[in-house]
């Protein structure tokens, strides 16, 4: 019988949460490839096509337009904008990198919350918004990076104690290189188009800016992979649920026609044998029979009675609970932890 939470039970220690574990390893791998390619393109692009000359030509087109020489302005603009070159590839690689970082960062911030790390300065929604707000995108993503790094520290515990941990110097160096390179590239473009600097100075500044951005991209590989690995280590030690709870009954098959094989309520196999009173360890997949524990890691009726469901890791109950498909955190009282679910 499904256990229904007692709505009058004490809930002072309960904290709302809508988070469960979301894998980020594939994203970290793809980001490593994209950042490496981005670094290469950022270094060779200034050598393959003279972007400095292009910016100076844009300045000439702007002057012509302001002087009323519309046809000349259009002719110059067409001559400098035609064709696809490495600078166009730089733009595409940067866009792809930002999209993948946003997805990785959004998942990672949810993972931190699922692992019980509270007190982050920005919510998961800012993993998206922080990159889209001009000027703020030079600061806000760093706050998320640093919170992710500290909250995944191997020595950290649930709660907000991780906030007292330091931010490593190379993480600061990575972000300083990124901001400096981005600011130098954008500033150089603006000065060149405005006519404040000539081709030679523009060419030199663009190369330096590209080198700084390339160095930041390579460091970003280390940062992303290390945060991913640290979160995975915390998850292995103190696992969070792997999915949102879904409403189902663990008491037995919905339609019973005596003992027999029915769809496995744990979804790990095609069928599990119901002996008429309880599920057994006998399972089958693709017509091949076998045995499997009847209490795998999954959501089960909350033995405390405070919520509908509580997550069982296969070894112990966790504080991850659910009521009406909404997740909460409700710690098990020390010294009074109930026994594990004997049967689904």
C-alpha cells in the first residue's frame, strides 16, 4: 500500500528542491574539443586574414557614409564583408562554446543543489541569463564558476559551509585572461573602426587579444573537466536521485490474475515475478530469466510517513523525498534511521 505523508508532521527541517542528478560528463568532453579548436582558430585567424585592414576599411566606409558618399560607402562595405574566412569561424566557434557552456553550467548548478549544496549566490536560471547581459557577462559567469568549484570540494558537506572555502588562483587567472582578451578584442575593433588607431597597432592588439582568449579557452578545459569530476566524486560518495520521482505503486501489479510475471515495477527488467503476495527476486529480460535484488536504488514509500516517497540508494535512505511529484530535502534523524525497503 502506498504510504501517504502525514501533512501534520513537523517540517521545520524540510527545504524545497526540484533537483536531481543530471550527467555532465558528455558535455565536458564536447566542451574540451570545442575549446581546443577555438584556441587554435583564435591564434591563427589574425595571421590568415588581415582583420586590421578590414576594420580600417570599415572606418573609411563610415566616413564616406557620414560625408554623404553613399555609393562609395556601400562599395567599401561589400568589399570587406564578402566571403567566409577564419574570422567567421571564430564567431561560430565562440557561439557554439557559449551554448555548450550554458547547458553544462545549468546542469551543474542543478547538480550542486541536488547534492545538498545550498547558499549559491546565483540560481540555475542565471547560468543562462548571466551570459546574455552585456557587461554583466564579464562578472556573473565567474560567480557561478567559483560557486560550482567550491561547492564540489571533496571535503565539503551538505549545507552552505563550502562558501568559506577559497577560490583557486588558476580559476581567477582563467577568468582574468578571458575578460582581458575579450575586452581587448572588442576595444581594438571599436578604436580601429572609429579611426583612433592605425592598421599596425590594430594588428598587434588583435593578435595579443586572440592569444589571451586562446589561453583562457585552454584553461577553461581544465576548469570544466575538474568541476565535473569533483561533482561526480561527491555524487558517488553521497548520491542524489537520478531522476524526478514518478507516480507508481510499489505494492504490486495494477491488474492481478494470481501469481505470475508482470512488468517490473523497478523498470530495470522486462518482467518480475509476483508470487501472489509480494514481488520476488526472479526477473526476465528479452525472454532470459535471472535473479536481481528486489530493493535496487529507487524511490520507495517514505518509511517515516512524512512524505509520499523517499530515495533509497541501495544501501541507505537519503534525505531526498517527494510529495505530489515535488522534491524536498528531509534529513533522516540520526540514530533512528528506518530499515531499508524489504520489497518494492
